């Protein structure tokens, strides 16, 4: 994110680079000797003959570096003196490798005579330009001898003027290299955009939609400034091309702030910072609107570049704020910002002449953005994992009794459906056992609720120690527990209940120095053809439990269907069942 701001500021400031402004060597053995100079048009508009006269009088300033005059520069004249000493005519192409220049006028002199002139610029329909290059290409026929090429360039955009003199072989390979590299970058960004859009529609997490919008807005800015937008999408919309860079830059900044403030939960954890973000975006949009109303592209561009500085500062500060608050996602986010800055350092050093000015070094900031996008994608993936863990924990909490850690009633109904359907479909036995702690209210009244909680935990552990793998247990409510026993008939359910009562009897509980005896009553029932639902089965087991408590507690009763189709209650003798 810093990468965009620093790179754009580099465009806005007058700088000079320590690499040749124009490549004079060709792929064949023939070379064209040249010198370059420039003149800023400070007064009335110069005509080409006057500019040529000033050149011959030495009024132009020689330079050997890529010329950069910043944002809103006055029109500039560039003079190129070329000398063909090969004794034969050479075909060369002059590439002005900046896509956003409004008006370029080229005048080619052979001696004192104007050989030809060309008008170009991004205010001209793209159909008049080379479809394989986004810069401005001017074919030159260089007969033996000296030639003077004058370029008059005017634009409110950053005046960055890298020039290249290409032979036919270079002209063939350069577009392929450019299209391949841009294709990889755009393909990567589009893949992330489509992926996050699909995730949004799949899981309805708006962070993915905002991230897709953020990446999409950056892609649009890149298309506008690289010239690919004019070449591929709005080749006839020259008026839109004037306003596309500032408009899309501010759109990009607003989308970035919207994504970051949502992803980092700035409104929740840093309300003042959120208000600053809103104010910055509102001022940027108002300034852009003012530029539109005044028909001043310079005002809109100045607002856009200033907003880029504010935008990148806020993006970094929001990340730092949330990291200090302990946000895990913010660490990935901040790492993404730093990654983008690394690309900026390389680009800035190349622009300032401390590194060779090459295609890769100039586009290091773009590489930084790709790294930034990747790390932000990882941050979103980490957030998905975090949300998924929270959902699992929340679901577990919603389905678990917090005291005994058994299933609660809600979870049992959800899980028991499979047991019930299996029993009906395959004619497999299914039994239910309902357990109730004897004299539990008296225990609470005598020893307190903390003691009652200990008793509940103790009984829950006894249930877990007795059941088999595959049995379904739950705290049914209050002091009642429920166990569903798949593939278990009534006789085997009685044996299970007997083992459970024996387990409870062997458990000792000491409260306030006194040994407390804990007992329970159990009712069991087996699924029958008359049971229309799980509630019918549990209801019959509950009736058996009620009878067990009515008959003196600490015992087991079962309910089964008699030969006459009526329910029959009977006690299960513990010693017989256990045996």
C-alpha cells in the first residue's frame, strides 16, 4: 500500500535518474548516435520552427537521464539529435514509454527541412496507435546524416518521459515481454478477485466481497495508468481517459479503507480512527467532485495523489493499532503492508538512480502489490479458520451441558434422529434409560447448590464410565440424565442400568467432612411399534422412572408391551441383571 503512494509521489516530484534516457543501441551492428536536451515552455506556445531555432542557439538544457518534471508541469520540448553514420537508411521506432500523456507533437527535421510531423496522446482514439504497446510509438526513417526530432509534450499528469529507440527486432520482442508480465499480474489478481467473490456468495462473509472490490479497484487503476484500459476497454472514450486516473485512484483508496476498516473491525475497536477514515474518504470524493465541476483535471489529480498519501498512512496506522490490541489477523495485514513497502524501496532506489533503471526495478512496486495481495489472502484464510473454530466452539457450547459436559436436550434430539431412523428402517432394537438422582432437592437444601453441582458432576461421570462407545448420553434436565442404547433390547438395557447403579453405589462423596450417600432411580423402555416418535419412547421410560421412585427409589423399573398391547411396568432386580 505504501508502494502505491511512494511510487506516485515519485511521479509528482522533479527527479533525475542515473540511467540513459534513450537506448541508442540496436540489435544489429548499426548504431545511431544521439544527444538529448529539453526546454520548458514558460511563455506563449512555441511553434516548431521557433523551438528548432532555440535548439540551434543552445537554449535547450542537455540531459542524459530519464526526464521527470512532476505533476502539473508546463509543456516541455525535448530535442533529440540523431546521427546515422552507417551510409545507409535505417528504420527505427521512437518509444515514449508513458501511457498517460495528454498531447504529444513530434516534428522530424532533416537538416533545415521539416520532414514529417505526428500528433499523439491519450486524448486521441487508441485506434491510431500500435495495439501491442501502451506507450507512444513513432516510426522514424533515418537516412545517412544528422536528424533533429522535436517533441512537445503537455499533460496535467506526472511528466515522466522515458524514451527508447528501437530497431525491428527489439520492437518485436518488447510487446511480448510486456504482455506476458502484465498477463501474469492481471491473471493472478483476477483469480483472487473471482475466488473471493465466490467465497462471499458461498459463506456470505462480506470481508471477501470487500477484498475483491479492493483488488478490482487496484486492477482498474493499473489499467488506466498503464494504458491497457484505453487499449482494451475504452479505446474511443478519450474524455473518460482524462478522468479515469484520478477517479479510479480515489475509488481504489476508498475501497482499500473500506476493506481495512471492516477486516480490522476499526469501528468496534477504534471509533475515533473510524471517523478519521470516513472523513478522509469524504474529503477525497468532494475534491474529486470539485475537479469535475471546475473541469480541472489538475485539481482532481492533485486531490487523488494527496489522498493516496493519506490512504496509505491510514492503512498502516489501522494495522498498527489492531496489532497493539492483540489482533492475530492484523499481523498478517501488517506484514502485507511491509511486503508492499519492500517493492517500493526497490522502485524508489531505481527511480533515484541508486539501482539500475530497468523494467523489473521500475515495476517492483507492482510486484509488492502482488505480494501484498497474497498475504492479505492468507490473512483472510486465517480469519476463515478462526471463524470456523469459533463456530465449532459455539456449536459445542450450544450442544453441551456446561456442568457435566454431557450433551444437552437440544443436542440429543439432533443426534438421536439417526438412531431412531436406523431402528425403524432396519428393525434394530433401541432402548432408553432415564436416571434421576434420589433426594436431590434435599441435598441442595442441606448442603447448598455447590454440593448439588458436585453430585451432578459425579453422576455424569458415572454415566460416562458405564456407557459403551456409540451410546448417546445427555443431561435431560435438572437432576435427570438420559441414555439412548442402540442395538440394545430391554433385557440388555436392564443389565446396563444395573451396572450404572452399581457404579454409583461405589462412588463416595464427602461434603463438609461427612460422607454422603448418593443413589438414583432408573426407568427403561425399548422401542415398540406403538412408538410414533422418540418422545414416545422416552415418555415410557420416564413412566418407568416415576414408578421406580414411587416404589422406594434406588431401583430400576422397566416398561414393556404386554401380549394384550398394553403397557406393563415391572421392577428389574439388580442382582439378577448385573449377573
